[in-house]
């Protein structure tokens, strides 16, 4: 048996085995380099993954299973995109009752005339229904129930105020 092995262990076979070993060593090194590079680009702790990658075969496999799913650059881009979309949504929305596309500062839906925004009683700017204070002039916004009364009162005051200054309180219920 030993004789057979020494007979087979020719310089050619030795060369071939050495070549295979060299390729394996290069592959091993490349695997570590790939893991470190990939972990770095994905924003993971690359120095920890480098230690894992030192384990031959198993290390890179474990890394490819457990690596973070997104590249750091992609993630930044995605965050930017989400932020941009949110800003666009803030600028453009759709009418709650008919779905018509409306811009953020529309007060009425141009199609179905639904009230989309409230107007500040003091500076007349469009206010989001969720706001409790006017961000332009710091006037507190009345809660939803009171709003209609306030608007009616303001309108009445504007109309009647010209004729009779004391009429302002007449329209209160
Ligand atoms: Zn509408
Ligand atoms: Zn205001």
C-alpha cells in the first residue's frame, strides 16, 4: 500500500496537489476579503465579521445567511426616497371625499367643494385640520366642533360689522 502511494506520488501529482492547495488558499483569502468588504458596505461591524470569516467555508456561509439585507448606500438612498415621498405627500394629497388630487394649500376641493383646510381666523392662511394652533401667527385653532360657530360668527361680523358694530355678538347661539 505504502509502495503504491510512493509510486503515485510523482512530481507531477505533487505539483497538481500544490496547485489545488494554492487555489484553495487564494479562495479562502478572497472569501475573507469579500466578507469584510461586503460587511463594511452594508454598514455592519466588519471587524466582527472578519473574525467569523476566518473560519474556513463555514464563516462565509454564516455571513451570507446573516448579513444585513441592504447595502448602506442603498439604505441611505431608500431613506432619502421615503423622505422625499413624504414631502410630496405633504404637498400633494387627495380629496377625502372624492379622491381628486389637491395641493397642500388648497382650502376647498375644486371638484366636490369639500372643505379640506381651515382658514386661520386671524391671518387667513390655510391650516391643516389636525393643527391646534396657527403656525403663522400663533393664534390657537378652535376644536372641530366650535369651528363652524366661529366661522359663522366671523362671517356675520364681517358682513354686519360694517353696518352695526354691536351685531358681532348677535349671531352667537
Ligand atoms: Zn373632492
Ligand atoms: Zn394665523
